[in-house]
C-alpha cells in the first residue's frame, strides 16, 4: 500500500502519541454477567469486548462430543455498530477464522481431560473495534474461562506487534494496522512462555521477527498481570468466610 | 476458630490458574496440577494446605459429580427400568431400578418416579467418561413428595450448612421448615408457605452474601428481624427459583 500517511513523527512518537513499545491503556473486569458461568469485560484503547463463558455443559449436537475430553467452542462476533462502517451481522470468513484460532489457543491451557463429552462455550462480543480485537478477545476470554471456575494450566495473554514506517510497533492502532507494513498477533501462556497464537499479515525480516516476538511476549506478560489482578479483585471479598463442610440430612 | 490437629489454615490466599503453590515436599490435591516437581493452581480459588496436600477450593464453577456425594435431583426422563436425573452438573445421571427400594417390573418405572419428581440420592459411581450412576438404596434416600427446591452455587454449600451445621440449624429453627442440602447446590425445603419463602430468601442471601465474617449473625438478624409475612421484602435476595409447585401426596 502506498505510504501517504506518516505514522511516526519526528520525535519518534506514533499518531496517538505513544512510544513504539507502549501499550494502549487496558482495563479488565471479571464476573460482569449474572447469567453466564463466567464472564469478563475488557477495554483496550478504544476496543470494548464482552465475553461470556458457559459450561462445561453437555455438548450438543451429540456427534460433536469427544468421549475423552471437553471441546472448546468459541463464537467471535462483531456488533453491527462496533466499527465505523456497519458490520453485516452474522458469521463471516474473518469471524469464523478468529473463533477457530481463539478456541485452539484456549484448548492449550484448559484441562479438557477433566470433562469428557462436555463443551465449554465462549462467546466473544466486540462492542467497539479499534484494531487488535482478536488479541483483546482472547485476553478477555482467558479471564472469563478462569472466572467460570474451569481448570486451566495457565491463562492466555495476547498482544499484536507490527511494523509501520519501517519500525516495529507494539499494539498497533487502527491507522497503523491499515497503513502499516506488517501485523503480527501473538498469544502466549505466560507461565511457560509457550506461544499459543501466532499469525502474521505483511512481511518482516528474520531479525525483525525475532525482535517482534520478544516485544509481544514482554507485553503479554504485562497484560497477564492485569488479568490476574482482575480475577483477584472479583473474589477478594466474596470468599473470605469460606469453610469446608459436609452436606447434612 | 476450632482447628483439628492435621489442619493447617492458610490465611485465605486467593490463587489464579498458573500460580505456583509449592514444590515436591507437598502432594498435589484438588484444583492443582504438578509440572516438573512443582505444584501450580489449576483453578481460581482459595489456597488450602491440609495433611501434606495442596488444594485449591474453587471460588466458582459448576458442580462436578463425585462418588459418595448426597445430591438432590429432578427426574428428567423415564426408561423401561431406569430414570435419567438432572443433578445440576454437566452430565445427566442414571438411576437404575435395581438401585431403588422398589421392585420395578420392566416398563413400569414411570409408576414410581415421574418426570419432574425430586429425589434425594447418592452418587454411586462415576466412571472415566463421567457417566454418573445414582443409588437410592441407602437409608434416608427417597422421593420427595412435597416441598420446593432452590439452587445455589455448589461452592456455597458449606456456608449454607455452617460450621458444625450451625447455619442450617438456624434456618430450620426460624422457619419451621425441613431442609435438605445436596452437595450439588440444590436445596430442598418443605413447611409452611411463609416459612419456605423466608428460608429461600435466606439461602439466596447466603449465596449472594459478600460479608467478610459474621454471616451467621446477619442471617439470624434477617430471619428474626422481619417476622412472618414481611420476610424478604426489604432485603436484596437475588433471584429465587421455584422449580416445582407444592404438591401433597
């Protein structure tokens, strides 16, 4: 694409005033929906994402059931009003792809062997989109799954790294996404550092790719702290008086 | 707080999936997993170390059937000599006529238990694909002829019972109801209508309660504060569910 827009100014700052390795402000709340088994709300810059988790529950239709483990089903959906241009409601090629990669990322950390024949259903609703919604959705989904009390070996934190004006940029904004040279979303399991999501659009040199991976993983670790903080805030008060007991007749 | 000898109380530490809890000097208990001789949290919950085991008492989540649990279920479907029972978990439980005190002729199961009937049962077996078998052979396990049920999070069952059964004794005393608490979070109660209304409201208060300490006192206040008909009007009690009407034999 022809570079008509200047994405980095003479001071080395980006169009929204961020430094190249600076994240947008992120806020996460866990347990926001009363009728879901687990839920999370996330604001990431101008992105607003709501996630609901149901289950584990019996997988329907029955042929989807796996007798050895639970299946993870994700539905990523952009609200019609989420973007500047109206989004035509219903599944499309992009939403189907994001649903699939998010489910596969979550399957890496959820201990699915505990729930044979069951399904864990994750609904990601993008209320407002401003680049990086797949990372925002995955980050919020991990919090919602943990909030649902589902056993997992780790959370998943995700962040995109891209390239614009020949420079690596963390957490691309909308203009950088549209007019930049590359966009690479990275999702990791922070405890182990395992990469559970990696995609790339555009091109980078090998050296840039290595550096971008490092930037994305460092940022994901910061996001992981926000995730655990959100989960701790949710239950800080609620379970202070808990005791074990037996059911009595 | 009374402590028995082998109980080590940790100070209500809230853990998040992926948190490191200990090394190989402990054994991994419920809600944890072991990786390379280190023990990590698998669930969001409260850390509990007891007789060499590290456990996480889950803060939320759906009930998972365990052998020997007393549960309250609702008959969902009738077979020729068996019933399928909803026990508030991801899997429908199976109750065979041989596991009841009745002598059921083939094809006559419906004469003993109908769809919508409430039963008090025990979980006999749970196999590796989480097929749940119920039993009603033990003393006290039976069909409930009357009364109503209300549901709470199974993690709050110990709070409804209280230390040494103090909370449930309080509920019974103030409402004049007979109350059974299933470990699956289903509570059955029977008595005068006003008493049941009061008991259901108190149970929901416990379920949604966020008090740090002294829950028993606040429930006592609630039960004796608004006597008789006005019970539950001024208190935020959350949603109430009445799954069956009052039915007298």
